[in-house]
C-alpha cells in the first residue's frame, strides 16, 4: 500500500488539518510527522503543547495510521526512512520561506517517483480566530515568562535582540531569515537600559524611572509573544528590588539582569574612563537573595552581571564573584567585557564551566563582535544578547533623512530609501 506523509507543527487541530488528512487518505496509509520542539521554534512561533502532547492529539484523529516525530523541518530524514509515495502539504509552502523546503522535498522524492500533493490552504474565519487565540495565549504572562527557561533547554544558544518599543518588538517577533537553506529567528527580546533611555533622549544613568520602563515593557508585550530579558541596571536598593521582581514577574518578563555596581551607574562601555563603583560581594549577594525570596513563580530568573573585567579588576575577581552570586541564588551569570577581542570573555566562560556546568551563562558581544554564536556555544554560553543594534541602525538613518529634507527642501530625494506606506500599515496586525 502507498504511503502518504504529512507533517504538522500545530497545537490545535482545525478544519484545515482535517482536510489534509482527508486528502492524504485518498493516496494511501497516512503517516503524520509531528515536528519536534527544536525544529518548531526555529521558524514557527513557540508551542503551547510539547511534541509528545501534540503527537497524542494527532493520534486521536480518524484516518491517521501512524504518528512519528519529525526531528527537522527539512524532510530528508523522514523521506529516507519512510520513502513516502506522496507528501501532502498545504499549498502555502509554494511561496515565502517555506518554498525552499518544498523544492528540496521535490528533488528528493522525484528520484524514486514520489509526488507532492499541494492541498489548497484552508482560509476561514474560524481558523483565523483559532490562530489568533493561540498567539494570544503565548503572549499571556504565565506562558511567556517560563519560555526563556524552556528555550535554554531547547536551543544550542538563545539569541536575544534589543527592543525599546512596540515596533522594534514586532521586528524581533516577525523576522525570519532563510540563509543557506537554514531558517532562523530571534528567540527573545532584551529591553536594554541604554536603548530604552536613548529612545527617550536620556542618558543611561538609571534616570529613566521604573514606571516609565514598565511602560516600555507594556508597549512591547502588547504586540509580541517572545520572552523578555529586562536590563535592570544595578537593581537599585535591595528594598526596592524586591518590588521590581514582583512587578516584572506579574508582567510576564522572564528574567532581569542586574549588574554589580553601586552609586551613580554609568554605561559599562565607558569602562574606567568614568568613575564607576563596583558593589561589594556581600551587598550584591544580599540583593540577589532578597530578589529570589520575593519571587512567586519558579519561572522567573535573576541573572547576576559581573563588571570585574569592565572595571579591570581581573579574572580571579570575576570568577570569585560568579561563584558567590550563584551561591546567593542567581539563576544565571552575565559576564561583560568591552575589549575588541573575545579572549577574556572566553577565558572566563571556560574557567566558569570548570566550576559549574549548569548555571546559564550570558554574554553581550557589542565590542568583541567578530565572535560567532557557534563559537560562544562551544565555550558554554547559553544566551547571547545583541544589546543595541536596532537603535544604532535606526538613528543614523533617521538623522540622514532629516538632513536631506533640509538640504533639498522636499522629501523626494529620501523616498527611495523609505519603507513604502502600504508596507508600514500592513506590518501592524489588526484584530
Ligand atoms: C544595555 O544594553 O543597556 C547594557 C549593555 O547594559 S551595555 O550597554 O553594553 O552596558
Ligand atoms: Mg544597561
């Protein structure tokens, strides 16, 4: 009997999926591949049911003969294993970033006479509603908050990009790239104190108050579903920090990173060019412990950021602090450096990993930007934060536009490099 194979990555079964199964049945024994958790999160939105629960859901559908886990969004392994005579898929994979997957499937199954069956994609009001509900579920605080911990387990390295507004949040939410046949997207958002302050035209010295920073989080959470890592600067007084932790938890933020500095905070990239005071190990440990004690969920993470390399206090000091901060309850360590070369950060990571194999390590390669994600992961890094790149790309472009309008006394000359109005209005989802 012929084999008809289809692959699902859905958390909810609707008429569109039932239609695919119905079509598949016409061609033979129906095997449904459930896309693995690792593969789903590479190009699709996050799941609300894990792969085993999704498989159980599909097993219950009438007409399904076998359910298997498909480990990769490329079909090569399943094609090799099952030699399906037919691969059934919605015709939405004829365009966009799924197109390449379709062509490699076609190339492979053509070799033995297999065929692709493109089923017209089902569009209906009910499906749109279900789709929106799933997305909104992902945006709920209890789902969003725990997602960073889930991603650390599922991703070789979690990639976070800076956001400071609804629109920058949407860019991180929606950008998927197909590069050399590999689909990829960002996993998380970093609400940088530098960029949040810059967007408000203020210096990065803990001047923008928490209420205002919560407003930025609100703007971002209203239009996105990805997890948030919040730059908490020094965390302020321990007596205040406990309230910050509670608020962030309630808002669905996944993690706060606080740095071991005290007094007037200056941006780390100034290093010792400005006066910056590192907090004592005792004080900072007490702050971490107070934060951990105040937290109400298991999900939320307090990540301790070590400034010893920035302030040229040496590797031993950085490692001593890392050990102490973990003991005080930190859920992760961020090591920062402003060197052009990654040498000191990698040395720290290697030495830290000899002491501690588990605690997540976070880095911010703004100045040592030649290092790749793969190299960082090889040194035990779990989260890479691209801390300011959206801000730094937008502002020069805006400044040049302003200058050129003044120069030419009209806007025609700048128009070629602007996003068309019809694109900007479709970028924003409507309910
Ligand atoms: C930020 O993005 O605000 C940071 C990272 O804290 S850095 O600017 O490198 O200090
Ligand atoms: Mg900062």
